C-alpha cells in the first residue's frame, strides 16, 4: 500500500507540474510547448486523488480495529498534525518570500489546524478537508457504539452517492432546474458532505473487509456498488474537466483507464499473498519510507515545485521539472525525519495529559 500511495502522490505531482501550471495561455510558453505532447497523459494524472481516497478507506478501517473513539482520534492527530505543522512552516516561509502576504496569517492558521474551509497556503488542502470529514464520520460511528461501523459507513456513503448520482441524471433529463444546487456538492465546501466522493472511501472499506473475510456475497455487493458508483462519478467529472479545458473528447478515456488499472492494482495489493509480501526487509523499509514521504510530497509539491520551475530557466523545461522533483523528494525526506521527532513529542504530551492508561508504545 505504501508504494501505491507514493505513486498516487507522484501522479498528482505530475498533473500540477507538467500540465495544470502551464496549460493556460501566458503561463510559461516554453513549458507548455515542451509538455504539450504529454498532455493527454499528464492531464489525466488527477486520478491520483480518488486513489488516495480509496487508500484512506482501507487504512482508516484497519486503524480502527481494537480502538475506542479516543484512541482512534489520537492516532489520527498523531498521523496528520506533525506533518501539517512542518509543511505549513515551509509553505509559510515560501509564501512570504514570494510576497503573497495577503491574508497570510489566516491561511497559515487554517493550514496548521487543517481547518476544513479555505483559503489555505496551498490549494491541495481541499482534499485533506474531505479526509477529515471522513475521519469524523468514523469517530461518530464509534461513539455511537455501532457494530461493524466500517461496513455501515461504507453502505451509507455508497447509497448516498448513488442517490446523488441518480438525482443528477434525473435533473439533467428534466431540464436542469436544480443544476446549481447539485453542482454545489462538487465544489470545495459542498464536497464536505461526501455525496460525490464518499464512494471512493467506501470502495477502500470493501477492500479492507475482503482482506479479512474474502469475497462474501455482502462484501462483493458493496465492492461492486461502490466501485461502480465511483467509476461513474469519475467519468462525469472527467468529461466536465475535458469540456471546461476545451480538450479533445477522446482524452476523457485516459483517466478512466488509469482508474480501472488502479482498481485492479488495489485489489491485488490487498490480497492475502502478493509479491509485496515477499520482498526483503531492506527493500520493505525503503518502500515504507516512500509511503511516509507521500504526505509531505502531496502538501508541498504544488507550491514548492512551481516556485522551483519558475525560478529556473524556461529554456530547459525538462531539466527544471527534474530539478523540482529532486528538491521535493529531498525536502520530503527531511520532513519525514523531523516529523518523527515532532510526533514523539506530541504523543508524549497527549499521553501525559489525557491518555495515561495508554502506553506510548501503542500509539502509532
């Protein structure tokens, strides 16, 4: 899973640094000319975001096993906030250096606290807001003492997303009178209701359930309904992006193909016995490091990568992209090392003040 998580982050990085930053006229013409031939592929790399949501569904279900609500919340705090603080510090310094200081204190505060509504230091934080709502839904389910909370949440998300999708189809067929209302749930704030992206988490939960019990009828039904709904949502969003960007219609097939390949890869990766289970311990540690680098890479790539490429020379676009990637990977490796220290300190504080009965060794 660490390798897939890292590859998903790389996809999103490629989308921003070799497509989105340069696709508009007047934004780095030499970059646009150099990368234009790869636009059919790089424009589809946004699919890394839905893959992240699927992985979160799997990982959160796994991390909730044997935990009470408070220990679950603690594990999420320890996982998210040390990296958010370190990356927020880097982005804050970069933003100040660039002179983009309007509302800076508010954006820093929102980024450091992972506030679900922007603006943040980087636009990529909108996906973290969705993740946090998903965590909150899990937390509430655990508070209510629901049995099989993961499966119940997965069905809730799948059925609500299917209903939303059905409403969009009916509205389109009947004149689009509620188009603005329905489109709201696709936007940054409306997405927090999980009506258009919750099915990705649900599919991840179904993969987790399959890894425990195999393909039972109920789990198979959940997986088919969630991945089917997710695929339709992804295809519709893809068509919208292609239409908005005036791209050839056939480009819409590329993200869907990447998504379907990712689905097969995720099913294989969550199987009981895979190639990943047979790698050497040394290689396993390296793959784990890549997995840990994913979080800072995702938070930093858009701003840091863009700053490096714009500060480089446009006469060497491929070289500037490679330099940006190299600087990002080195920065993320440093963040991972520093994150360990911050996480240990935060775990110690939480243990001393609130969870005295929980040994620090049991905290992730």
